[in-house]
């Protein structure tokens, strides 16, 4: 019996990568642009597997469809009800390591752009102002303290990238042993110590009930007044209103933000803030990483719906 995989939503130029994966199989690929649970249900009726970008895969969706697998384009799976999937024997799949170069590189780019006031100077020059003093004071980057919130594969790659800056690297991650962190050339510290000691803080934690709103007004008040926050992880980790207030009031020096709680954002927060550099959730992207992500998650969903074991399961619906 032939199988069907439905792409619930996508913003790629086309689905040629996905089509190439299923081309020599009897699996049919169907595309949609669903934004709500009801639209997902309508689009994927009778499907054996889902490929999902932003569409919500709720308990209602899983109950209605009875699919074997849900593949999420990317690392995070916050738009998929993983517990509900597990309870129904549905695999949730992701691609945990497709952008090992791109995200750390982008985080470092934001860090340096903020530290060197690149966006401010660029705007001023294009507006007709040629004045190096407008960004004063700027302190030397080398020899600073870098705090990493979360210590998975991406921040470990960032440690490698910044080796030439001779940073003191601090790590807050309650799920990684101090010995493992020390072996990577960093020091395990509490969240409070990281805030108080770090000039640069780069966020790489998943969005969970435990981490949602981790960077709030209290956190910003504990940070150094020359601190720069970089977030390439999930928008919900940072209270953006509190962030803007903290920068305005001088609790921290600035921020580089690639992800927001709502994307695209509403008119607030003020996106023209001179000391906050924004990018549109692009840290994951290169042509190579995009192709790899799409190919691998499609291969994994295809494998599950045709009877193979998954390569990158987020959950264990078998109960073993």
C-alpha cells in the first residue's frame, strides 16, 4: 500500500529537496500551507507522516490524523506536542546537528556587531554622518568573559570559534557535568554567577517550562552594565520588553537578537533601538544547512512510514 507524507507548511523556494528523497519510492509527497490545527487536520487527512515547519501539531491534530511520524524542520520541536505524540505511538523527529557551523558563526557575528557598534556606525554613515566618536566608549573584545547558557553541540562549537580571542568561558547548564565542561576549556557556574561575571552572554538553551522567560528584569539587573546578550536559541527565553528597558536604563550595554517570542514581531519592541541588533531568525541558515536539514528530516520521516527505525527521534513512543 502506498504511503503519503504531507508537508504542512513551508517557506522554501520549492520542495525539490523533499521530492528528490521520495522520488524512487511509492510514497507520495503532498504540500499545504496550514497555519492552524484545523487546517493541518484538513490538509493531512489520511497521511502517514508529516513534515512541519511552523504549523502547530497539537494533541487535537495527533488524535485526528493517526500519523506514524512528525518531522520538524530544525532542532526545536516546541510547536509539536511531544507528550501527546508519545502517548499515541507517534515518532517526533528533528535534525539536531545540521547547522553546527551556521548558528555559532551567527552568534559570534552578533556579539562582534554589538561590541564594535557595527550597526550604529553603518546607519550613521549611510545617513551622512562620519564620526568615529559617536560610538564611544568601545572596549577591547579580546580577553573578555563569555557566558554560555546551555552547553550542547552549538555552544561547544562557539567555544572553538572564539579561541583566538582568549575569552574566559563560563557555562551554565545544570545537565552537563563540571568535568565535561572543564574538558572543553570552560568553567561550570551557577546562573547568577554567569550573569554577574560575563561581559558577553550567548543563549543556547531549549525553550521549556523551566527556561521560558529566563532572562527577565531580575536577570538583567544582575548583569554587568557593559554586558551584551546574544540570543540565537528561542525567543521565549528572553522577556523582550524587559530587555529593551534594561538597555534603555543602562543595566546592560546592548543585545544581538535573532529570535523573538512572536515572529514576525508586532510593532513593539522598538526595532530601531540603536544598541540592539536584530536579525530575522536566520542563524540556522546557509544554502548548505537548509538543504541538509530538509533532506535529513524527509529521509527520517520516509524511513518511519516505510518501516525503518528513525535516525533522530526526539521521543520513544515504543515505551521501551
